[in-house]
C-alpha cells in the first residue's frame, strides 16, 4: 500500500476587527496579498471569527497569523514571533471571544500546525474603518514578510497544496 504524499499546506490568516481601525491590520494585509497572492497557499480573512476558521487550522501544516500586536514599539512596527511568545488572555466569556491560541488548543496535538505570528504595532484602536497612516505604511513590509516566511516554509510553490473548497453536489 502506497502512502499518499501531500504538499505543504500553508494558511495565511488575517485576524482582527475591521471596525476598530488598526485592529483590522491583519485583514487589510490579507486583502493586499489577494491582489497578487503567493502561489499555492490559502489566504483567509478570518477577522474575529477564529472558531469559524477551525477547519482551515486543521487543514494547515503551517499557519501565519497576521494581526495587530501591541508590544510597545512605534506605530507600524512589524514583529515576527511564535505562538508561544504571545500572552494568552485565558478563558473567554463566550465562544465569540475565542482567540487564535484558544482555538489552536481545540486541535488534536498531532493535528496542530506550526504557527508564526506577524504583528503590526497599532496606533489607533477606535471606531473607524481606515488604518492609521503608520499602519497603512507598514502593509508593504508585512506583505514582504509574509512572502519571505512562506518561502522559508516551502520555497518551491509546486510543492504547496492549495486549499480547495469542495462544491456541494446538486440535488
């Protein structure tokens, strides 16, 4: 019996709340990447609905989460860290408040992907749809970092396995 060989499965997940200006940096970054996506990966606008992306987290071997990250740097500073480097907020009051780290704990240990986080230091977390100038100016740096990380995980796009949405059979 021959073992099925699958390609490298990479998910780039844009996290954050688009209604809170710079908190939506991850989603804005994914939208920028959608204009010229790296080949063979899955780009997902996850936003704040991380539980809804559980199937993508189960599918992926590598997850690059892009989000706003308050770490004390100048607004627009781009950080790269591992999931273990980020503080977990503990148990949420409801499933609607589950963050990435909490949802990753729902996966079976053997199904847990390798996770990296790209964070952008926000300037403004307040009601509004637009990014601050500093975070907007950082998006090309985020885009370049995403491409570099993806290439580091799997330099040959032909070896990547893109996520395929199964079409429902018509009745």
